């Protein structure tokens, strides 16, 4: 039985995040690695101790979340929720800080800070796509396009290729339709020419017959 419990607990730990209060927990747990990486940015050296303590608190609380999920009654869900809310405040602090430094990097044209911030994983790239692209276009010589910027460029290239492909397919379809129209028009003209030719032959035959009849009448008189 003990082995079964240990096995079950190990399985739960292998999951990405605890499912208990996951709406709040996922945000905290999914951001922790990115927040730890902020220590590689000069502007966050002063926050190293805070980041380390926060990372440790998140790790410990995540383990508690899995224990609660496994049914360990030693830990209370309400207390776990309260701790999540406290950690959420720290998470939000770093998100606000990253946004401030993002704006600062653009206004001060600090390309190094700009690149590190947009690749931190803590900036909503979709929301700030226009700003990121605009800054890149103005400072492309100084920017390595790896990471977020390369992803934006790749997606735009794919969109352009799809658009060209749609235009090409549309043009091909239009050409095919035009060809069919020409064939039908040519067939119609041919049919009209045949009809006219047959009518001309019929008229000529009638004229010839009339002339022969008139000639016979003259000879009979």
C-alpha cells in the first residue's frame, strides 16, 4: 500500500502543475523559470535575493499542491489558496517591472535590454507585436533576430507565402475559367458558322432548282 501511495505521488509530481486552483497556480508555476532567468539581466541584479526566495517558495508550494491533490489531509486547500494569492502578488510585481523595462528600453533605445526583455517570456508578444516590430525595423543592424523577433518574422513570411499561394490559386482558377469560356465561345461560333453554311447551301440548291424549272418551262413553250 505504501509503495502504491509513493508511486501515485511520483506520478502526480511528473505532471506539469497541480490541478488544485490551477487557474491561479498555472500562471505562477509557468512563469517561475522565466522570472529566475531575469537574474541574467543587469537591471535585476538587485532583485536576486528576492527572486531566489520567490523561486524557493513557489517550488515548496507546488509540492504542497500535489500533496493536496493526492489527498494528503495534512495540508489545507484554503491555506494553499492564500499562499497562491501571496505568490501571485510577487509574480505580478515582476510582470509590471518587465513591462516598465520594456517601455524604458524603447524610449532610451537600449537595444541590449530590449532584446533580453522581449525574450524573457514575460512580455505578451501578441499585444506588443507592433512595438517590437517597429523597434526592430529601426535598429535591425544592432539586433540578433533569434528568439521572439525571428518568430515574428517567420510568421509574417508564412502569411505572405500563404497569401501568394491563395493569389496563385485564384489566378489559376480564373485562367481555367477564361479558357472554358473561350472554348464555349469558339464552339458557339463554329456551330453558327456550320448553321450558316448549311443555310447557304440550301438557298443555293433552291435557286438552282428554280432556275432549272424556269429553263424547262422556256423549252416547253
